[in-house]
C-alpha cells in the first residue's frame, strides 16, 4: 500500500474538503468505500442523523467517491478525513493483534443461528479490542487512528458464475476470499484463493478472473453482483466478516475534541455498530429474496462439502494461532485466542434473544461502550 493516497483523490472531492475550511470537532468528515444505497451507507445516514439530532455532531458522508475500501485506513491516518469505514483485515501486519480476533470468525457460526453469529461476533471483537487488548488500541494509535468497534456481516456463502455444490466442484476454480481463514478453506477443498478488494469483485466475476466470491448475501445487492452471479450455495464456507472499524477516527481529531464531544462520539459508535450489524442480518435475508426473484440458482451444499468444511473449521483454530505466532510474532497468540474464544461464547449467550437493533445497542452499551472513558480512551 502506498504511503499516501492523497494524490489519488478526485479533484472535486479535494476541492469540496478544502472549501469547507478547518474542521472543528463538531464538523466531521467520514469516508466509506460503499456506494450510496448500499446497506452500510443507508445505516450510516440514519446514524449521522442520530448524532446530529442527539449530540449536535455534524458528520459529512463521502460514499465511495472520496476513498475506496483499501484506501480508507490510510486516508484516516493521513487525515484526509476525520473518520471512516476502515477494513483493517486488509492490513494484516499493521493490525496483527486486532486481526487475531477477526480471524477467529468461523467459531461464531459453529452450531449457531446465523443472526446470533453476527451479533455475537461483532460484540466479541469490539469488546476484545476495546477493553481486553491494549496492544490492539496501540496498533490503531500507531496508525494515527482510534478504534470504536465494528459490525459483523451476515454469514458468508458462495456466490458463483456456475453451480458449485460438491467438494469436487471446487477443484481447480478460482475464488475471491476476504481473509486468510477463507483462503485456507478454499485451498482445503481444492480451489485457488484470489485476494482482491470487494470493490473489484464485480469486474473479477464478469471477466472470469474468479469463478466465485465468498460474501455475505448483502453484497450481492451492495455491489450489484446480481448482474454476474448465476448460482449461490448456502452452508459454505460459513463465518462472518468482523474485521472493520465502523467509525475509526483520526487520532488528532479525537485529541482535539472536548470530553463531552468524545462521549457523544462513543454513544454514536454504539448505535452504528448495533444498527450496522442488525441491518446486515436483515439485509442478508432480503438479498436472498432478491436472488430468488431474479432466478439465481440457490443450492444447499452437498454432504461431502459440509463434512469437509466442519473438519476444516475445527482444525483451523490451531493453524490460526500458529500463523500469528510465526508470521506476525504474537508469541502469546494461544493465550489471546483463549480469551477471544471465551468472549465469543459469552456473546452468543448475550445475544441469543435479540429481536431489534435497539435491543442490540443496549447490550453493546452495557457491556462495552459504557466502560470507555471519554477522558482517557486511546489517549494514554
């Protein structure tokens, strides 16, 4: 990744920011690499209104036009924007401690309803990074950012340009994967993993660069994959994507805010993570309805594929720990993985009966956000 993306910005976007003058703590800019009308942007629009009406925080959204998904973390660090949707799993070395929690995502879907898996993983990762992992918050500070939690997507399934239902069907095909655990899953069933940004998925499918993508159902609509996906397979690979900082904030911006403004941002973050996760779960169900309506073939994974997947997930936990020890130098990865595993189990119980975004936000607030001190969080 380049040191700075400033020269890659559209001239009109730069002019718009420059014309706004110096940014005050109550006048904030936010970049997200999703288009207007997508689930994340729709959720953000609601939360931006909440922040303004409840706390007087004015947040200007820049959907996709300013920074794409890969550029946003660096854009926050460089203070191109005050805040943004930072997919830190795209930076495995810079955020090794934080990515360990996200890497254990397949534990969330084991013997768990899809909605609970999403609610639980968002809670577990956010709690771990914010409250139990000072090395994690230090990683974000080292990138001139402050982490305020992240949503979880719906459960991942396979979206392809042809039927891929059995283990044999995966042999030799190319699959877009979003994180190392999914890459290992694909290779375990004989496929080739291709790592590309979500923004590139449409072109990759349409041009035959990949045969399939692993995504939550929502991305079928968010990235207009309805034009290129012909078949979907449920049950595999499983897992969710929780490796996003929904409202990562430039550290200098955070330092320049009053205690009251920081408290307002913490509250806003709790709403965004809850509403974002709940919206993803609901949108996943809606996206499956869209797929059926337009005639995309929806298949259940064959028994041999489900068996191979279950065996992989069980054995991969040790592989994850080994990878983070050997590749990223986290000598205590085993102990940290035990803490994360305990949090995932805890959050499955906490969120088992959630039926609304408001209920989810109340749990996130009680368990996590009420414990973030606006006078000291990420400032030590």
